[in-house]
């Protein structure tokens, strides 16, 4: 058990050590989960925070947050962290004070007085970045473990989709083989392959392959089914299995089409 805990710890620490991993995670993560861990009193509607608010979230000092930002300045600047000074600072403070009716203070330790000349504004994505960098901290560890759980679930879902995609490819080959073997040779047989494919798509999606490509913005040379969800792939496999069986039993296109209409209760135009 101790070995497992160490392994999990090493995975978690990868966030603290890898800038590229942090960037990739931030680009592909919904930050809303952070509000569930602890209430965040944002300064503005677009979820901007002060240094003190970030410090309070992780229960550390302002100095700790300032040090993290200073050591990783490039990352935080890419996130959109900014320092307001001069007229920009005055306008921001006036607007916040008007909205919050808090006189000369912006939450916690961010006091605004005659000596204050600037304020650092931190976007929510930077709040997450701090959690990936900060070590020996309960909240930061909780966040990294959450991110790891998402990553593991995503990997499981990705593998499950890939397996279903391969199963679908096999079933697709069975259907095309049935068309080749059981449909009599004639000048129009070459159209049977796209026609049966469109029959399958119309049964499931209510439209043909061309319309699906337009709806999902899939290029002509790209595999349409690579853009299907696992659930959609399963439905396609199911219908193609039925079509394959009916073709091998010498049912005609019109008969198969009618059977699918009856089974799935969807109109095929």
C-alpha cells in the first residue's frame, strides 16, 4: 500500500515539475470544480481574483503566492495575470468599490489606501496553475489528485472508444462483404455500398453521410466515424449487424429499409 501511495504521489508531483503538463491540463480542464472545493468570492463577473484571495484559497501567505508567480512569471502572464497601475488602477478600484460598497478595501488583506499604487489581478486559470505548482499544501494536493482522476477516467474512456471503433470496423467489413457476396452483379451494384451506409445513418441520425459531414464539419478525406461518440459507434454497429444478416438472407434493399423503419421508428427519406 505504501508503494502505491508513493506512485500516486509521484504522479501528482509531475504537475509541479512540468510546465508543459500544466499548460496542457489547463487548456483541457473545466475550472468550475475549484468552486466546489472552496467558495471563491471573485472580484468581478469574469472570475478575477486578487493575490490575497488566491492565498486565502490555499491557506498560505501572500508572500508564498507572490513567490510562485515571480518564479513562473512567463506562465502566469500567458494566463492573463496583469498588474494595474495609475489611472487603470484607480478606475478598477472605483468600479469594485462601487459594486461592493466596501469603501477602501477589496476583500481580506488587499487594502486600498492613499499609499496603494497597484494591484495584481489573477484569472481563474492562474488559480488552478498555483494548485499545480504549490507543494506541501492540502488544497493543492486535493486539486492535483482530482486532475489525476480526470486524466485516468479520460484514458479509460479513450481506450473504450478505441475498442468500439475497432469492433465497428470489423462489422463494417462484414456488411461490405455481404453486399459483395449476396447482391447480384449489375451496373448499379457499386452504389449499394454508399446506399446501405446512408440507410444506416438515416436510421440512427435521420440524415445521410453527406449531411452528417456538414453538420459535424468533417472534411471529405477524414473518417466520419472518428467523430462519432462511443454510443453512436455502438448504434452504428448494431444496425450494420442487422443489415448484414438481412442481406445474407436475400432481403431486398426496400425490404431492409422497411424493417429498419419498423424497428427504430424513424423515417428514412
